[in-house]
C-alpha cells in the first residue's frame, strides 16, 4: 500500500497547546494571563494575516459560504429547539418533583470516588483541574479551520466549518429528542429551584398521565395492561397564561410565571443549562466532534482507519 505524505502542520499543534496553557494561567496567575493572552492572540492573528496573500483557494471558500451560513441557521434552530426542550422537561413535572426525586445511581461517579481513594493526590488534583472546557473545544476548531491558510487541512475552511456545524446541529437535535422523551431526575436536586421559576406542582398533562401511576406497583401494572389513563384526577389548578399571540401554544410547554414577563422570547433568552440529566452530554458531543476533526487525516488520504470519517462527512453533506 502506498502511503501519502501527511500535510504540513504549520505549527498547529504548538499553537493549540499554547492557547490551552495560556488560558489555564487565568487560574494559576491572573497577572501573567492578562499579559500573555493578548500577546498570543496578536501573534496568531499576524501570522494568519501574513498567509492570506498566498492562499489559493478563495473560489472554493466563496462556494462554501452559502452552505456555511445555512448550517449556522440550522444550528441556531437546533439550539432554539433544545432550549425549549430544556425548559419543558423541567416545567412539566414541577419544581417539587425535581427537588424530591433522588438522583439515579451513577456508577461512573462511584468509580471516580473510588479512584480518589486509591490514586496519589497529585494525580487526583490533575484530574480535578479544569484544564480544558467547552470554549476551548470551540476555539480549537476555529484554529483548525483557519489552518487551511497553512495547508494543515484540506481547503476550504468554510466547508469544514459547514460540515462541523451541520453535524453538531444534528447531534443537538437528537440529544433534545432523547432527553425530552424520558425525563431523568437531577444529580443536583437543588438546581431546579435555583435556576427556574416554573410552578412547583405538575402540569395537567403530568397530573393525568404520570402522577397517579408513579408510586404504586399495582397502578403501574394496571395502566400497562389497560393501556388507558383510568384514574380520576379531579379538577386541575389554574395557571398563568399570557397573551403570546401565535406562539401561545408554547405556554403549556414553558409554563411561564408572572415574574418572568409576557414575552416568550425574553423568557428563553434567560434560559441556561438544564438541571436534570440531559442524556447524552452536549459538552461531550462538542468534544468528540472537535477531536474527530483534529485527529483524522484529510479526505484524500489513503489510510484505512479514516473510512468511517469519510462516510460521516459524506452523510453530513
């Protein structure tokens, strides 16, 4: 088998490690971080600009501009759906359920706690250190996309960005569908009360289809056998229903309160991350996609282990 020479790295790995190391200085030495981070970004920007006149793939970049914009719009729509789903899975059961329901057994946490007892303290401190986070992965991908100026990856950079964002949007949609389909209790029972202002009691949907059958084995067996909600739930408690016009159908999913204002959009702008277990992890999705983009060769490589990536990128197109 004939192996092709790998593309030039252009110091991409050194730049990436320098970025992560300098950014971690914000915890070790804020004064040095304040000096070195602007200097690092200035050097990287000057080096990138110096390569612009020698870049030969502008026509391919322009052709990829529209798919890139479309993938960004698709990503924003996926994030909007995810924000709606995060609020909905918290609101439908009410704050009392999230506070009173114990978390699921987490064997991964058991393993980490056991490791803390067995491993040397230095290794434990390294594993606990927040060296790299979500914003690092996003910035590392941006560095990878700009590395087309140095022939480190196959041009066009906007095409790579479009495939990355499209694949991430698909992952976010699948994630939202997954955690909205089966609501899991939070590993932090206090979180929902601190972050959300939804009613404490369940929504009428949960009062009819979940609450009467959630705590007794006989009722659970009966509803499975009958396949019909047979319990008499009585009258439902009234809820605040603002005038959202054409978006009023969202009221039952978001369950707004008087203190949160009368705009559904302003309510979602205040939204943060969810409290209950949102399986699978969105942070891990970003980390895996970034790692895939960094570690595998270009599409024109003849190596055998990049066949899976070729298929993934083909499907994302």
